């Protein structure tokens, strides 16, 4: 019998389940993988040789494709990963061959306030410790590849500053005239380290580098991570790696990793990372874990490669997009599906009574603080007001022509009246609705959820993008701001306006996707505005260029590419049992 999630922590439930989990050899056999396609990392984690699988199964029809998104969350998260695991387990209970495809968790939130994104209760991805603490090293490979580009850049600046043209020519180098005040990239580390956002490097003598401003971003915001998420194969990755713009020269021309002669070595770090990782749910369904970009500061999707492999191996593939439908789903819809050529059969919008109350006027829940009693007492007025946010996200999914399923991720403290109210309002908005108790009961608690998704997948849809690729960048930003976020328009800083003008004149920029950076805590660019804010304009303060990934990245509001660590982060509760060697306290 599994442990009771109302009495036991997630790590305790995972630890108990791991005693009876399937080996990767059993999982591989059930998936129909051949021996040479499965690359074990121990007994319970493996990589998959995707190229061999896709070649062997190229003529097999794809399974059904479902995206899981959510309403605007509270800082505590609303169980999107838990719902992804629960749906996969529920479909398994219905006799379906279901596969989940999710992102690898970053060390930043795992060691901060949000947790490891393994799910929770009786709907988790296991083994929990490897999943949460580095897995097979993909994020480390991203960090090494990214930081190697920064090593190449800073070394080149130093040598050009201290060397004559003749010296450079004898070494086969051409002077790049890099402008140290116009560097596009920062260093990366996979923790939330606010003290590293802005730094000075090169202090000391001339042998210690060129003194300049620099800084760190979190690893999952790296363009290398974005490339891992969207690359189709190794050849595609190598070409994208060489197009990364690291800085600009003194005439304003881009300096790429290819110009620095480092793109090949960066790709070398990523060869094994390009292969998806195989894990499992608590109930033994396969989970492909690959890539880890956040959705508020990056593309927010697991890899295209993992989805393509899963669609050949399974009947139903459940992929998860980061945060809410205005962020993760919008990028799934207009970037991932466009780049992959894949078309979803349905989309799930996860909602909790807790988040609906927060959007309806209840005191905002904060990590590390006791939950206000308002969240365990019935309040239909708050729930009804908060449903405006849910309906906004349902309408976003409908604009994509996809059949929406609202999953009420039920907590044991929710009342029947609150759940009935959400069901009625969501159905009136044109969505299927399912109440799911997968956190408390696993797959058995997700049967209604699974049935609703099966029904949605069996209906035809009219999938369409929000904009065409020939739509100018300014119009794309306006469409996303007004049609998805609900803004009245867009305003630009002087710096963003200057970049926008330059980009719209550059033919190479016109085919790049638009990957927005915005807070996940509000439909607006102000994290304090809840519900469906009215009478506001999106403020774009900068536009970044991710030429290798194929993105232009408008940055809205005050969001940073390096989050900060809270006063009482999760690492304070993580330890190792020195008798057994087991890690305790992960969630």
C-alpha cells in the first residue's frame, strides 16, 4: 500500500515507492525499445538513443498529443507537474499506453522555495533524488557549454587588447574588435544567486583578464538550454550552436560562437545531453525527462526530441508547459509546435481552489509561511471572482483551436460547493471539466480526468497559430500582449525601441520566433496584479537575441534572468541519512 500523502512528505512517499519500482530494462521492454536504444545509468534511470528510435519507427503513426498548462499560479505552484503525473497514471489505469514528457528541474527552485517539479503526493516522478539532483548531467553540460563561450569571449578580448595584429595573425587569428560594453551573454550557474547578477571581472593585472562589467544568469535561461529544447538532431544542434551571438564588435556587428572558434567544442559538451532521460511515475508509467528551461524567462518546454520519441512509442503523450497558459502554453502553441511540426489533440488547464481564492481577493499565500485559514474555509465569492482568471486562460487555449479540459486539482480541504461552482463556470466557458484527486489517490483518483482527456482527443480541433512568421515583431508583441495577456497595448523603453527598430530592418531577424519574458505571477507584467487586470499596458524594457535557438526575446517588467534565494530556502530541510545514504527532505 502506498503511504498516505496527508500524513507523509513527498520524499517519504517516493522512497517507499522506489523499493518496488521497475528497472529501466522492464520499462524499455514495455515501451518496445531495442537493447541498443536503451542506455542505462544504473538500474532505474536511462538515456534513449533517439536517432535510432526515430529511424526505426519513422513510419509508425504518432499517438495523441496533450499539453498541460494552468491558471496563473500562486508562489506555491498549483500542481501542474503533479497533474501531469496523475493524468499519465489515470490513463494507465484505463489501459492506455501513456508517456509523460517533462523538464528536468533546475537546482535553483529545488534548493529554494518551489521544489523539484517531480509532482507530489501519489502522483510523482521517481526516482526522486536523481531526478532532483542533476540526473544524468544534462544541466551541467549546458553550463559547461555556455560558460566555455564566455571563456572564449573574455580570453579573446584580453588577447586582442594586449596583442598586435601581427601577433594575432601568426596564430591564425583575425582581430574581432569586440566591444566589451556590448556583450550579449553572461555566465550561468544553476542556483538562485542574486549576489552574482552584476559583477566586475578581470580585476588584478593584465594577465588576469580584461576588466569589464559582467554577471550571471540561471543556467536554465541559457540559450544553450533553449537549443537543447528545440534542436531536432545533432546536426541541427551544431548549426544552432554556431549562430549564438555572444557580443557585438565596435561597429555594432554580431560576434558569434563560430567567430570565436568555440561552437564545435560547445557542441561536444552536449552530445550525450541531446539524448532524453527515461524515468517513471509512482505507478510505473514511463516519463521522458529532457531539457529544463523556465517559462517566465525562457521557452518553458521539455524537448522536441523527447516529444517525437514519445509520440512514436505511446498512445497518449502528456507534455507539460511551464507556469500558466499566458506563458508556457503560448510558447508551446506559437514556438514549440511551429518548430516541431507537431499538433496537439487537447490541452489541460489545471486550476486549484487555492489559486482561485487568491485571484478572488484572499490574502496571498507566501512560501515558508503558514497558509491563511481563508484557504481551508468555504468562500464562494472569492472562488467565483477568481474564476475570471481561469476563464481567461480557457479562452486563450480556445484561440489556438484546441479542445480545453479544465482539471480541478482538488485538495482534501476543498468543499463540494466550491468545486461545483468552478465546474459550472468552466463548462459555461466551453471547457470540459474533471475533478481529479491524483495527489491523494494516484491514478485511481484521476479516472474522471483521464476520461475527459480521452474524449477531448477524440474530437477534431482547428489548431492555428496566433500569428504568421511574416508578421513584424512589433505586431507579434502587440498580439501576444492584447490577445493572450489582456493588455491595452505595449510601451517600450528607449533601449528596447532602438533594438526593435534595428531588428525590424534586419532580414535575418524576421524569421525568428518571439519568446516573451514576463512574470508568471500575473497576467500582467506586475506580479502583484491578480485576477484579470484591466487598463494596463505591457512595458518592454529590453529585447534579447537568441539567434542560435531562433528567438527574439522581449523582456517585460522587472523580471530578472537570475532569480534570488529566499530567507528560508528548501536546502535548509535537505540532508542525508548517513546510515543508509538516502537523501531526505526533497519535495
